[in-house]
């Protein structure tokens, strides 16, 4: 069975974009990714579209939308993937499986979301659909309120971690300055992120505005090919391993500070790749909120449980640390257009691994880990990527 490789990509900037809808966002990246792979649209054998939507747009059947802008894709099988904030990785893994099963030589993966045209209160309610409505649907402050409760519980168990959360926010905003696609390219600094102020108020205590990812528009795309085909192309990034683990949706059924599903996904992916965490050059991780990144340090095995703060406060996860986490600026600075996020994470990791990350480029980028989750560590995806040797 041939492993899939990423052989092309495209990425819009993230933020409040002029494109009026998802269709126009998909149009910006589809042809560009195909061209970047050095192939023709007619070479694509399958299309995989990631879109959360759930009320951001009335157009909730997106799988064939790309055919308006790339008519050569007419009659190609196209499928919409949705797994909350991990929709992008669901589509990426679906395309990987399609290639590995020998169903085609080339797959096009698209992820997009148009969020900023929706009023803020409605955005919060839409995102709450990624939790268990029956028990958690009335939590104030929307999904930020869900993670605010997780942070409160973590603080009760392990002490006030506000310094660590501020350090994560400051790190990711500092990294985002170098990311041309990022929604916020400003180094806010630790003191601003740590201090409660009019410009940085509580959103869902103990989480402040700087602890929360941004409401964004954007799109990203990948082209995947089998290994034999990829070797004949200009660049190729191989999936060394990929894992998906789902956990209970209700927080009441599990310890929400443990991220056990994420931990299992990391364990499975590292075991399948026959490597340890120390073999990774960097990680792109799902920092929808700063407390999420802190818990992900523990889930990936960077620190024991309850000690995630050490990783950021001692500089381990900085760009020049032992394991850089979110050198792109993460969701915190880059933005978080739901359906695009997982595709974006894979695209930016591929840029790093091929030395094409520009101002984001790390001095060493031999192997990457990507962690993308839907809900509060409910749908957990890990990819281990490396250049095709």
C-alpha cells in the first residue's frame, strides 16, 4: 500500500476578507494548489471539502462548489467532511486514505469558512454546537465559556496558571508576526497578555481576550499523491503516520482537563511512525484557547500531567526551544476559520519541511507533528509528516 504525500498547496490570508462566501474562498485556493503541484485540473481523481458551517451560511452543500471555478473537476467524486474544528484534518485524512487505497493518483483537499459576516452573538451560539448541547448549551460566552470552565478546573487542581497562558499567547503572537497569512501580525508581549485591561478584558474567566483565537474567514488547499507519483514531482511531504481518536462528547463523561483522546491519538501516531516526540522538529497544535495548548503539551507527552506550564515558561516551545510549538503563530495569531484550520496546519507544516516557509522558516525542519481537534478534545487527529526521501 502506497503512502500519500502532499505535493502542492495554496493558502489565503486569514481574517476579515472581502470574499462574500465559501464558494469564492474555495475558488481562491483550488486552482492555485493544483498549479503549485505542477499538474492539470483533469489529473484530480477525488475532491475532499472541509466545511463546518452549521449556520454561518445557508449554502450547506459545498462539495461541488469548486466546479464553478475549476470546471474540469466536473464528474470527479467530491465529498464534504465535517468534524467540528477538526473538519480540515478529517478531509486530509480522508484524502490520504483514498490515495493509500489506490482509488486515485491525485486528491484535492479544500478547507474554508466564512465567519465574519455573522453577528458575534450568533457566532458564539453556532460554535456551541461543537459541544454537548443537552448539558452545555447554556454556558455563557459560548465556546470560550466551555474552555473557561476547563481552565477553572485545571487551576483548582494545579494552581493559577495565568502566567503560562499569557506566555503561550505572547509566544504565538510573536511567531505570528512572521506569518504572511496570519490575521494578527502583532507582538503583543507578555505583560499585555497577562494584564486584565479594557483592551484585554475577561471573555470567560480566567480566560481573557488574548487567550481566545480569532473569528476568521479563510481557505487552504492541498494536493495529495501516491509516493511513486510524488517522486516525479517538484516537492513531496510524506505522511509517516496518521491517527484519529474520538472521545465522549459530554464533558460530564470524562475529565476535561486530561485530553485523553488527544493523548491516545499522539501515542498511536508516534507508535505507528516508530519515533518519539523528541524526533519531531516542531508541532503545529490546536490552540483555539491558550488553555488548550497547555493541555496539549501534556497530551503529547512533552510534560507530565499538571506540569504543562513548564514547557512554555522554560522556553521549550519557543522557536529556538527543544520542540517549537506553533511557529506559525497558531490559531491564536493566524486565525481560526473552522473548516480551513486543519488543512492550513498541514499546508504550513509542508512549507516548513520543504524549506518554503519564508519568514516563518525554522533552521531545522526534518519532521513535523500536526494536532487538530474538534470540540474540547472530542475528535482528535494527529499527523506525522516528513519530506519524501
